[in-house]
C-alpha cells in the first residue's frame, strides 16, 4: 500500500513536477512518507517543486506548537523531503476572520491550478481531512467542531495537553474537485468504516462515502486486513 501510494505521487510529479498535492497526517501515511523520502534519496522522484497543501489544522494553535498537524507533517515529511517553506501551504488557523481566511486558502489552491492529487486517510468515524460526520458533499474549507471520537484520537498526539475542540479543514467539495484522489487505509480497525464508506449508503454521516461521487477519479488503496469485511 505504501509503495503503491508513492507510485501514484511519483506518476503525478513526473507529469507535473510543480503539482499542488495534499497528503494526510496520521499513522496510515507514515510508510508512504518513508517510501517518498527514500525515492528522493535514490533519485527516482523529485519532491522539490511540488506545492503541498495541508488538509486540516486545529483552530487557534500557534505555528510553533509541536502538537499541531502541520508540525507533525513537517517532522514526518516536509523536513526529511527538504520541501521549501514557500511550497508548504498551511491552513490559516490564527486568523480571527476564519471565513475570509478559508476563502483565501481556496483561492490559493485555485491559483496553483487546483489539487492535482489528494491523498486521504479515513478515521473510524468516516472523516476525511477533518470533515466530520454531517459534512455535506459540497462543503468548502471551513471551521468545524470536532467530535468526541476525533478529540480522543487526537489526544494521543497531544501528550497530555488539551486538544482544541475546533479545526479548519479543506472541504469535501474541495477534495472532490481534485483531479485524482487516493484514499489509503490499513489494519483491521478500519474494516467496519470501510464497509460503510464503500458499500453503505452515500451519506453525510460517513463523509468518506462522498468519494464514490467521482468513481473515475478515486482510488481506494486498502490493505488485506482493512479490506476483509468488503464483498
Ligand atoms: P490514522 O488517522 O491514519 O491515524 O488512522 C486517520 C484519520 O484520522 O484521518
């Protein structure tokens, strides 16, 4: 799964080295990040031109906070890959006018010709980025309230500090406009939510199910353990 996901990133960058792409945080993408950094060291991929658009971030956190999603992405990918600061696009979570700031983030994506590729994870509650249950298919980049499940999941990254209750996330509609979408999922813990997302009704209650609106552009990369419940 990690190597296949890295293959897709490599294919996109071979066509368009300066592509705008989004990559997820969490435990799932760690192997993909290792594969990408290894390939760059081996000289089989060039990550120096890409524009990385973050998918989500907690509201009100400072850029220096080591617990943020952006800090995590810096440690696991941006720094080892040597991606220039000017090529990292972070969600404007410190701006007091969230709506205007979110609109500017969308405009920045558009100014880079839209997302060429969005790689996504999926949580146990079906969120993609931080589009929590209840997120509409046409939702845009915005501030959302985190669910208790998401706050509990995030607590593992916060080392005892209080997890913010809100986040800014790229919208479902924004993601559905990406020219290519890849959802990665691994492990038996994702079986039930994948069955709901792939074989249940398309519904805001399972935001990942909206990806089936664009079957020609979406790839689900799922390991055997996570796929075990699928028909
Ligand atoms: P995980 O997170 O990769 O750590 O399971 C997925 C998510 O919350 O989107």
